[in-house]
C-alpha cells in the first residue's frame, strides 16, 4: 500500500469503516484501499479542496452564521455491505 494507507492509524475504540480492530482492511474496502494507496496525504487534501471549490462555484453550498460554505462531501466513499444496508434501508424507505 502507499503512504496514505500505511501511515493511517485508526483511533482505538472507535469504529472504522475501512479497517478492522486488528488493522486489516475489510473485504468490501479492498478496492478503495488499493486506489487510495496510490495517493499521498497532499494528493487527497488537494482533491478535497478542488471538490469544495467546484461545489462553491456551482452553488452547492449552505449558510452557516452568514458564511456560504460548500456542502461537505468526503472524497473517500463510505461503502455498505448488504447486511448493513438492510439494517438502515427501512428507515430510509419508510418516508
């Protein structure tokens, strides 16, 4: 893996979507981890900044205390396994 994944340390006692408590990559995140492994922290920061700028330029913003901010969107996707989705889907679909 690249520096970004190798240098990452999950916080003890906090659930991590990508890593197990033993610091192995969850199977459904293997492709994401492989892609992220090609980047350094500066690359990911730059991508997040470009995403924020694109959102501001297109008006995808919200107002916080009179300041327009880009809608927050993480550049690292959150993946759900089917069993996890079946847990949350009833609340989403019940509207």
